C-alpha cells in the first residue's frame, strides 16, 4: 500500500511538472517567437520538447540560431517553473526556488530580431541573471535591457595579452556608455583580464 501511494505521488508530480513545463514553453513562444513557432513533446512519455512550426508534428533541422533560441526558451521555462513552485510546500516534491540565469555569450548565433527577443525574454522571466555578452551584440542587448528597467550592475572586461599585433580586421575599440575603451592591451608581459564597473547613464 505504501509503495502504491509512493508511485501515485511520483506519477502525479511528474505529470504536473511535465505539463507545466510545456505550457510555459508554449506561452513563451507565443510571446517571444519571431517566426510563430511552438513546442510539443516527442511523445506521451517524453520530457524532450521539440521546437516546431505551428500545426507541425516534427521538428525541422534546426540551425545554430534555432538551437540557441530553443535553449533560452527551455532555460527560462525551467526557471519560471521553479519560481512558480516557490510557495508550494504541500506537494510530494520539494518546493521551488529562485534560480538565476547565468549565460556566456548566448546571442552569438542570433540575428538582431532574435537577439532583442531573447534579451526581452530573459529580462522578463528571470528575477536574477548574469549575462556575458560579446561586444558585437552589446549595443542591441544593452538598449533592450535598459528599456526593461532591470539593469543592475554593469561591467566590461579588458584583456591584457602578450601578442604585439592583432589581425588586420580586428578593431580593439569599444564604445561603452559613450566612452572609448580598448578591449585588448597588446604586448603585455602577462595574459590577464580585468573587470571594470560601468557607470550607468
């Protein structure tokens, strides 16, 4: 009898999490997808969400940008599901927690429309986030974050490298909040990185 009760609670908890995750993924794509995509599960027992075009049942071959957006959708949905269970102490599973979003160069494979959409999704859905951004994506990213009113601490990283020269097409100058900053200091004795806080305007 105890085993039956345990299995019943496990099945119920699994269904709640599985269905809740899919519902959240669908809501995210409805709000943030630039192509009108949605999510389905591969089958009735699967926890593997497929990113599909609306009314389709098979996932197309996803390019790097699609895979990046899919990963961001899933991470945001998982964090939101955790937050939604923050006060849920009555379930068989442990209650949720506030999980931060920590990502390194998440926008490298995205076009400008998806970059803005992904930035808005992260700032809307996550209470805390730490986002490392390549300079090529910085301007569009920071503009979207400022619109959200959720910009906290803001830093840039400056590298010191031993090499004397860069490639011919490399631009070392960055414009951060109206200040010209050199991203790499060439010809240094040691390879190091320093982090500087940016004054927000």
